[in-house]
């Protein structure tokens, strides 16, 4: 069974100038543990595709199967339930909860998925990204690179079957970005989880099993 | 998005204006009613009174000022009927134009249908109180001997406008024509007549005349106007108005807080636009101008809508207090509208301008660096301008700058205390370890100031409502409960000396034995030692009035069990001296000390004596008591009536009927009815104040919503992240609910508990009654806190629940 199986994915949005097709009949499949890089110019629809595959948004047309669930047949809550505990995310702008400490941020997916011993697991995960001493710090007390490391820890803490990353190094300088990439690929390798990585960075894309390119809402 | 901030801003202003104008419109109606009513209570717009005949000079000046005048001369006298029976009467000789304001109502038959008339009796005719008809058994057409005159009784007086509310009025009224006076021989040398000249006219003319009278400097001439003639219910109403004003002011304060919160949000968003406009070369003035025009439009809309709401709301207030007024209240004038509009401008200016003004000079570099901290006006500037606005408002509402200052200080204290308590509660809750409540606690921990503001804003209104509810139910009940069961329930007054024995035997028939009938002599305190009353030196208006009016004296030889001498000695049983015993609080208020020489005028005689002791009186026992008691030697030789209070179980009113039929001159006062009326009035007053505090509660909810809106950006982001990580909508709704239920519990707990403590202070400390903790109300308060904050919080965060996780990708919160 493929981790992701999508066909005819289409996303249309209504704007002031009329209907706009931002994703046009996209077919894509990921086998278990496979890493796919999505590249393409800005505005080509990469993030839109990632969002649809992860069930963050609903498609206008087409079918998506994620981890055996037919996402197109589910509502927002149903899709959230599929994500809980099985899907990890890393975003360009980190997206940590500002009110929670680093440790609590990492605990969050465990709690939402109802997985026990959240605190211990989270502490362990945080240690594995080198932030054992920063457990009690709030995001605002951490640098960008450190925040992204917390995000990586959060993404992997539930041992997800698939990880979605949308330009994870986009907001970081070269060195810091490299560290994050190393962490991410290292953890993915040991877990064997699938990866959908949206990036501008050709070097980064090259580390994936497969690279697909988008332009104007289509897969080339 | 921004619409909701402007909506809150507008709603808050509407609320402030509505609170102020509802009280304003109501007060305006009451004032107009008072003006009209008070004038009829004097039967004139003003009265000049004197112990001597009013001089031609005074009359002429009044006429020259285009005022209408008429005479009233009052004095006690005795009349005889054909059978030779006599009766003491209180004569009132009136001029043709009497009454100048209001109307006299007469009836041909005893207690028959009455009709209004203007003008006094013609010469040779008298109109009498029905009580006198009973005493002398006269019917219309009968003649009475009055001094050297034979007069014919033609009418019974059903209602006399300027009679006043004196239930202890001793003698029944006999009204005659002033033109009969010279030939009646009634007003000899040294007679105890009170000469009055009634005046009516335009207030400008009245002022001119009053000014002239003041210049004249004749101490024997007293000018009494409508203001001074205000009866006590109306001065109580004035106090209620103060409380209403205060309640409205608290609503304005909270609305102001909501305005300030919304304004800050608007300003922070405007800051970007403003920076951009200025980057393109717009001056900060032109940016400010745009903002000001927008705010002015909001102020205008809010004033109009708010005034309309206030106008509607005042009907509720008038309905609640309707029983205070004899007649329908007149329609209000449109004057309170000015107040409403000023209030909107004031609230807007005081609570919102500092923030808005700051946004106009946003640093232009924000165009490049949006993460620059937003410039906020200094907290002191915001607080200072808000306080100034409150001071202006409160001074205007109470018409008294000192009171305004005191109230602002009081408000700061109350709000400060509430804030500190909420902050402490929040800190305490933040430490709590409850896994299920973790996210709720986290919300509180993260925004301690905002949450404290929500708690204190909501609990101000709730606290006031609860406290008033406690006062209305518990305090009044406690007070009534603690009146002993066998406390007297009837007062019998105006018992004539010759009726004393018969009344006593009637009472004995009803099982009341040994109840003493207290003699009552009416007198006026003329001087204490060498200081004449009315010569000034009274700091307190009440003390001056108390000492100036006639009051009731009694006499007895032996000390009473239920009075305690606290200073000096009760007189010996064989005393032959003129001595007085004075109630201690009265003594203190009027300035009477042990050993002082008191000079009274009783009828046409002067009675002087020394104060030999001060007494403590248990007023709440409902026994008959007197401020001043004298030795029998001093007082027993003067015309007296008798009074007593008894407890009689008389559900069918048989006793009252017996008394009335056997003793037509005796008045029976039902204490139960009086108490009911008093507590009813207090209850209504509290209810009316509660009604206005309703605005405060709504304002508290607006503050809460504004504060929640201020955290909305954060909440949207959180919701998006949680959704991404797999949280269901129910999970989000649950954690939001728990957060607001927690905040509501804290607010309710605080309001309920503080209200209970204050109630305890009022009952135990101020009223010296036994306080009983009201658990139902305490729990009720907490539940109202939870329900109010939960529903307001849920409404304010509903859009957050609909947040799509897409926001984490688009970064668009
Ligand atoms: N809700 C929307 N309404 C209108 N246009 C949208 C919406 N969402 C995305 N777009 C447009 O769709 C295109 C693809 O966006 P996106 O998937 O973010 O591209 P990428 O991630 O490749 O930069 C862009 O031109 C974007 O402006
Ligand atoms: Mg993108």
C-alpha cells in the first residue's frame, strides 16, 4: 500500500478576477518510506499540493489516499484524526505555540494522539535534537535555529509514518539550515518514514529519492 | 477583521451613553416633577414668614416685582359650639388668592365627594377639618363661636396642599378668611401667630425680590423657597439619584476600558497603514485627520443610538420608582441629550485618543521591518487621560467637584483592589497542577494581565448586583425579622387629655394593661443658653432644620425602663424645678450639652430649664420616645395631647374601627403598613440602582470581548497549529470552554465572596444586626460569573474554532 496516492488533484479558488486554478489535475504517489522533493518557482503551487496531500485543505477535485484513508471523503475533523500521531510537520516559520515551553510543544502531538508517557518521550526527543537544557524555555527565548529544532523534535516525537516539510530552511541562514537538514534526514532514516519536502534548494532536493517539479499548478 | 474592533468601540460608547442618558432622562423627569410638586406643597413658589405682620414695604416690593401674593396667618385658638363644647383648633386665615399653587379640595358632606377650589372662605364662613366635625358634632350650616365672631361652617377640608406631612399635627384645622381677622379679636398682643406671605411668579422676579429681601436684612423675615420645602422622600430621591449616577459612571468606566482595548487594537493595525502612508509622503497630521473624522462619525452614531437606548431604559427606571411619586412623571426635556453626546466625546477622548494619536506617528521604518515593536503610548498618559475624563464625568453627574474627586478616588481604590485580587487569583491558578485543565491554565498563565482585566471588569458589575441583591433580600429581611414579635404595631396619636381614661379602658379590653399614654407638648426651641436658634453657627443643615422646627416634648416624673441615662442624673421624684432630659444623638447633633439652659416657646409661653441628663433610646423598639423630656413641673401646664404605642393582634381591623368610631379625633397609625412602605421604598431604590448596574455588567462583558479580541491573532495561530497536529474541533472548543469557565469561576468567586464580606460589614458593623451567610446567592453569583464569561468568551472565540489549518502554510493570521 502506498503512503500517499493522489490522482486528478485540482484546486480552484475564487478571486475577485474570477476563478483561478492553482492546482491542475495532479497525480502523485509515494510508497512507504519514500522521500520526494517538490521543487519549482515561487507561486507554482507547491505549498498548495503539500496542504492537500496532508489534508490541511480540501481539494476541489480528485482523490487522495493518505495512510489508507480517503481524505477527499472526510471532513476537516476526520482529516485531523488521520493526521493525529501519524503525520509530522516542519514549516518555514516554525509554528510553535508561543505560550508553551519547548518541552510542552514537543509533548503536544503525543497528547493529541493520546499517546502515554508524553513528558518522558518528549524530553528524550528534545535531547536528541540537542536541546535537553532548553526544556523550560518559551519559543520567544530561543533562536530561529533552535525553534526549528524544537519543531523537528515535535514532528518526529510520535514516530510518524510521513513527514511534510514546507521549505524548512527558508527562514534560516546556510549553516543553521544545514544542521536542521542533517537532523531531519537522520531521524527520517532511523524511523524509515516517508517525506514530502517542498524546497527551493537543489542540494536539499538531491538528497531525496525522487524530485518532482511544478510549474503553474502542474507537475512537469 | 477590523470591523469587530470598531463594533466593540461603537457598542461600548453606545452603552456608556445609554447608561448616562437613562439616568439623565429619569433625573430630569424627577426634577421637573419635584419643581411642580414642591410648589404645590408650599401652595406657592416661595413664602415670606414672620412672627409679626408683614409690612406694607415688603408687600409693595413684591407687587412691584410683578409677583402675585396672598396672606396666610396661622395660630392656635379655641372654638365653641352651641352646646358650649370647646375644641382646640389650628386656625389658618387665608387671603382670597390662596392657594397660589396647587389646589384646595373641599367636600359638602363629611367624607363626601371632594372638589378643587381656588380662593379661601368668604368673610363670616369657615371650612373645617372633618376631625373637628367629629369632636364638636357640627354639620354644614352650624355656627361656631371664634373669638368675637360667630362663623358658619360651610365646607369640610378634604385636602390642603401646604398642610405638610406632619402626622402629629395636634389640633384640627379651621380655615377662615383673612379679612375677618381684624374684627375677630383673635390676634391680641403676644398672640402666637405665624404671618406668611405666599408668593408666586417668574423665577427671575422671585430672584430679584429675594435679593431685595436679603439686602433689607430683617432677621425676623424668613424666605422659604421650593428647595427648602422639599419633603424628605424627595431628598431621599436625590440620594438615590446620586447612586444611579455612580452606577452609570461605573458603566462608563468599564465601557471606557473596552474602548481603550479596542482603540489599542485599531491603533496597532493602523500603525502599518500609517507608516505606509507616511513613507509615501503623507504628513502625520493628514493621517490623524482621517482617524479623527472616523472617530467623530462613530461618536455621533453612538451618541444617537445610545441616547435612544437611554431614553427607552429610563421608562424602566421610572416604572421601578413609580410608587415614589403621587402622580405621573412629566415628560423629560431633551437636555440630557447634551449629556449623552458629551459623554460619548469624553469617553472617546479620554480612553482612546492617546492610542490613536500614537499610531499616527508610527515610525516609517515599520514599512521595512514589521517586527519592530509597536509604539504604545505611555501607560501613564492613557491612565491619566482616562482619569481626567472620569473626573469630568463624575463631577458633572454629581454637580460637585469634591464629590467627583472622592468618587474618582473611590473608583481607583475599588478597581485597584479588584485588579490586585484578580491578579493574585490568576497567579494562584497559574500554579495549579490539573492535567485536564492544563490548556486552560496555560491560557491564564500566558495572559495574566488580560485575564485579570477580564475578571475585574466582569466582577465589578456582578459584585454591585450581588451586593444590592443581598441588601434587598437579606438586609431588609434581617431587619424586619429582628423586630420583636410583640413590638408595637399601632401608634395612637392625638388623644385628648379627657379621652385618656376611656382610651386606657378600651386598651384594657383588648388585653393591653398598664401601657402608659405619653403626654405630648408641641414646642419650639428658641435658644440654648444665650445663643438664639437660627443665629447661625450650625455647620450641619440637618441640625439647623431640626432645631428650627416645632417638635414634640413629653414629661414624666420617673425614669423609663427602656431609656438609659448615659450622662448626668435623672431628676428626683419630688423635683420642683424645670429640668430636661435630652436624647444623646439629638443633643450631639443640635449641640446641647449637660447643664445647658434650654428656652422653649410653647403656645404663647416661654419655658426654660436646665439639661440634667442625656438619655440613650432604643428607637428600633418602636416604643414612643421623645428627643426632649421635661419634668412635669416644666411642661404639664401646657396644652397637650397623648400618644401611645401598643401591640394588638387585630387582623380584622376591629380595634382600629373601635378607636375611630369612639374617638374621632384620634389617629391610628399602623406600624406594619408604615414599615412595609419604608422597606418597599428602600427595596425599590435598591432595585433601581441594580437596574443601572445592569449596564455595568454588559460593559464588563464588552471589556471581556475586547480583551479576547486583542488575543485573537494568537488564538488563530494556536488553533491552526493544533488543527495541523490533529486536534479536532471539539478539542479546540473544549479547551476554549475550560479556559472561560475557569476565568468565570474566578470572577464569580471573587464577586460573590467580596459581596458576602461587604454584606457582613454592612449588617454586623453598620446596622448591628445578625448576619446570615446566603449560600444560594453566593453560589448563584459564581454560576452567573461562569455563565456570563463562558458565553461571552465563546461568542468572541467562535471564529477561532472555524480556523483552517491552512494558516500555518500561508502564514496569514
Ligand atoms: N486562497 C487563495 N486565493 C487566491 N489565490 C491563492 C490562494 N491560495 C494560493 N493562491 C495562489 O496560488 C498560487 C500557488 O500558491 P502556493 O501553493 O503557495 O505556491 P508556492 O508554494 O509554490 O509558492 C499562488 O499564485 C498563490 O497566490
Ligand atoms: Mg510555498
